[in-house]
C-alpha cells in the first residue's frame, strides 16, 4: 500500500475555551478524493485551514509525504507542544493548495496577475515564465479570454475558477476546497464543479468540503461526516450517502435529500 500523502494524528484546535476539533485521525492516500460533510459549525473548514496551517493546530500532528511537520517543544508544565517555523509553513502551503469559499482574489490585480502572484513572490519565477504558466492554468479552467479582466468584472463562477487556476499554478500535491460553490448563484455552480470534476479525472488528490451531495457521490472516493469536531462516520460514497450507519449522519442527510444519486 502506498504511503499516505497526508496524515493527521489526534488533531485538535481550540479558540479560547471553545474546542472546534477534538482529535481527528485521517490518512489520505495519493489520488484519493475525500468529500467532507457536516453541519455548519462542525469543524470542517477549521480542519482544512489546519492542514495548510492558516490555523495552527492546538494539539496533535500533521504528516506530509511521510514527514512530521513542526518540532516538539517542552512546556514548563512538562507537556509537549509542536511549533512551526515560517519557512517550513511556506513550503507546506506550496504543496497544499487551498481554494476558498470567498475566492480571496486581489481586487487591484487582473485575473492573470492574481494567478502569477504566487509564482513570482513565493517561487521566484521570472515574469515571462510566470505569465506563460498562469495563462496555461487560466486556459485549463476556461478563462484564457478573461486574463486581463479585474475581479470586479468577473462573475462569481469566473472568480472561483481564477482561484482554482491560482492554486494549480503552484503545482500542489494536495488540493483543499472549502465549500467552493456555496457563495455562488445556483446557475454558476455547475461551471466550478465541472473544473473540479476534470481535476478529479486527472487523478488529483483532494479534500472537498461541500454541501453538493450528488457531486460528492459521483466524484469522491471516500466520504467523511464530521460532527462536533470529530469524524463521526467514514466510508465509500455508497456506504455513507446511501447506507449511513450513525444516527447523526442519517439526520443530516435527511435534511439534504434534494440531490439525486
């Protein structure tokens, strides 16, 4: 069996007194496509943000490519913390791309400049090569003819496709999608899901937080249901979406029966 590309062990995250993640253990094999389901506030987005260290885990560990990230530091009370150096986190964020719910594009930059930005500032790619790569990624998501448009002139679906192109330009080993269609008008959802489906067909490894259950059923290789900061149920799309075993999963799915399997 292939070594996991990503593994979390006892991952926890608290904000003050509120514990959002309560010990998540997950292994992600290369090429897996994992759909993450759960009610609002269950910890789904926080989990993704901990995987590319936009949020620093409170406890537990993350392994990427078989290497544990961070270093142990002993506290005065004898406990152990993990600390993360910024250069290491920069390297992790190049390997783990993230696509956000709200696009997070720079409004003063064109679509092309948004995609070029990481290549130029993080990877140090020269402008001509960065431009060529950015144009290729915009073409991949069907936006080559919108390269010189600013975000204000783009639809929500187009903005999200620019955000996907920006993530792809960094050559990530793992893609994280945090509810990439939830901010879109219904008629624009399909164009973004189409791009994600094409990435799945390429064999990309991805974790996708979504409420698009029909899409999850047809595209994911595994589905996990998170409740109260823990993985409550995990299995194939058939097992979790058609034949859930846990009461919490059944209740969640009963509220989302508008999709077609």
